[in-house]
């Protein structure tokens, strides 16, 4: 896979075989290409050449409808908290209010069900975004730094939702800068720097003995130039 602009190669020689289960975490310094890679995998950005496939089929709109993505900055509808969830179900021809209320209780937003979603706090918005994505029961869930700048209670809630989704068979591909969080969640790690995949390995191997000097420096808190 390559991704280029007229003057710059943004992703180069990306060749990944990602398992269809567990939690894959993408790590790397700022500007490494993590979000670009995630968007390419979900089909939001078209690669300059190469193909993204899922279950040996080229990624298309039909496959993408079986996937969900949560961005670092939540995007919510100008509706109530409950209506944000119901809208997703209505698009699928379903209206399961009880399921929506159950998931709102799980993310501590049941008391806010009639409140405009735009008035929620940052952590509440992110929890609602994740709940909305999970309500579609996707095959794959893409998460771009879902807990960045959130308070510890929101982080814990979101991590628990992610782990529950994993146990329910949903494939998770997640970007994080939080090394402690990656250690708690990851089954495997993709480490990227300057648009190149430096390592793709099991989490235990990566955190105990990374094979590259770049990853070792990153884990040690050193600046990569």
C-alpha cells in the first residue's frame, strides 16, 4: 500500500496481515501516519496504489457497512442522547429502545437520555460515540485515540467497553499514545514511523523486547527525529 500527494509519500510499502480477532494497537510518534493508516484500512482515504482487503475480498462499501469508526473528536447528531442511538438503529430498520437504554446505563448516560448530545462533556461525548458504534454490532471497530484527554473514569469505562467488544468477537484496531493503555489492551502492536511500518508483532514481544531502535526509543520516552 502506498499513499502519496503530488510532492510527498505519506505511507510507503505498507504490507500488513492483521488477524480478524483481538485488539491491534497502532503506535508511533506524532505525524508518523497512524491516522492515515487507520483511514486507509477503513476506506475513508483511497491509496495511491495497492489494495485493502477484508477476508480476501477487496474493501468496498458493502464491507465498510459492517465496520464502524470512532474519531478522536466525537461527531454527534444535533439530537438528544437517546436519539443519537436510535438514529443508527433506524438506519438498519430497527427501533430497539430497550437496547439503547441498556447501553446508556452501561456508559452512565441514562440520566442524560433526553439532553441534547452537543451539551455533553468531552468524555461523555466520546462514550456516546463508542456506544453508538458498538450498537451496530460491527465486524471491525476502528478507534482513533478514543481516550485522549479524558478523565480516568471515562478512560476506564471506554476500556471496559473495548474489552467487552473484543470478548463478543468484534475486531478492534485502535490508535493510542498511552503506553500503559496499550499494555492493558493490546494483543498485537503495529509500530509506525515516518509512514513506514517498523514493527508488527505480538504485544508481549513488543513491550518486553522491541526489535527496532525506533520502537525502543519511543517506549523509553525519547524523541524520534
